[in-house]
């Protein structure tokens, strides 16, 4: 087995380990559970009608029909670029993450009550299915994107994963740990499939006749330009929305951080994880 394959498999194993640690922290470790509750309380208590309306719209992106539609677009992009194996990986990634998240929800069902908020988050909440689906789409986008556009694809996917995951907490469906668990589940599958794809390409090199056609090259250029523009626009919108959610000005942000330190730490952990995982995948997928 080649070194690159071993690295990808080791990263998949690391995701499994981190998934277990997040689960243990949420269910069995007192300090971890306390931080989880602080995070939920902070997200739910965001007193901004526009933010909550946007959250309800973003959460729809993790629903089955939207996930299927986006998966189809990404698979079609991979085929247009002359990468049918990548198209299969995109479909397999979304399918495996969807099924495994639902199975784990049942196996790991555990009711959690938030005394501060006065309600119970459903027992079948870990991992978040919406967060899992959103991260799977983010990573599928990295697979499907042309090599030079993988970083913009990762940024755009991170915004999708963060938007859907944070929305699931804002509307009170999930604890932050459920979202992190979903992110790690999707990423573990992605690393495993990346290892299998690398081994398949190494042992059975694919023909590149279609990839060298004018249509495939044009698809590469259009996808690269579109993803770069979308990543820039999405980043600007996300920054403006974040500032608006906490006061709309640097002073308001600083005041909010001082008053809600626990929530800010949890939110930063969710945001950094949403960004780091697709970017790490983009860095590892060096070959076209």
C-alpha cells in the first residue's frame, strides 16, 4: 500500500477517534456537556429576527431533495470534466454519509435536557443529519472541482457546512456537538473514499481521452471561474451576516464576545472545523 493511501486511511481513522471523543464529551464528560449546553444557549438566544429567518432557509439545504439535487450537479460536473470515477465517489460519499448518520442516530440515541432553555433536544440528535449532509456536499465539491479551483470549492463548501450546521443549533434542533459529530462523520468517509480512489487510479489508470476534449477543458475553466467568484461572494456575505448578528460593528462584536465567552468559544470551534476539514481535503487532493 502506497504512503499516500496510508496517510488518507490514517486521517479517516483520526476522524473516527475524534468522533468518539466528541460523543464522549457530549454524553459522559461533565465539563464537555456544560460547554455544549452553553453553546446551544448562545446560539438559540441570538435575538435577531433576520438571522433566524435565514437559519430556517439555510437548514433546507440539508434536506433530502436539495442534497440529491446538489449531488447530481456535482456528479455531472465531474463527468463533464472527464472524471467518471470522481462522479461515483461524489455519489458514494453523499449516500454513505446519509445512511450512516441515520443508523448512528438510532444506535447513539440519548436524551439531553437543557435546563437553561427548558426543553429536550431529541434523543436521536447525534450526529446531526443536516450537518453531515452539508459537510458531505462540501467535500464532494472539492472532489468534483478542477485542481486549481479546489481551494475556492473548499471555502464555498465550508460556508455551506457552517451555515447549515449553525442553523441547526440556532433553531434548537441540535447541540453544537451534534454538528461537530456530523462534520467528522462525513470527513471520515471522504478520506476513506479518497484512499480508495487513489488506489484505483494507481493500479488501474483511467483513460483521459474525454478529459482532453475541448468540452472538458471548457468545463474546467467555467467551473474554476464560477467557484472562485462564488467563494469570494459567499465569504463577503458571511462576514456581513456575522457582524449583523452580533451588532453590526467591531465594538458590538467585542462587547458580545465579552458577555458570551463560552458561546463564542463554541461557535469558533464549529466555524474553524467547518473551514479546516474541506481545506485539508483540498490540500490532500493534489492530483487532477
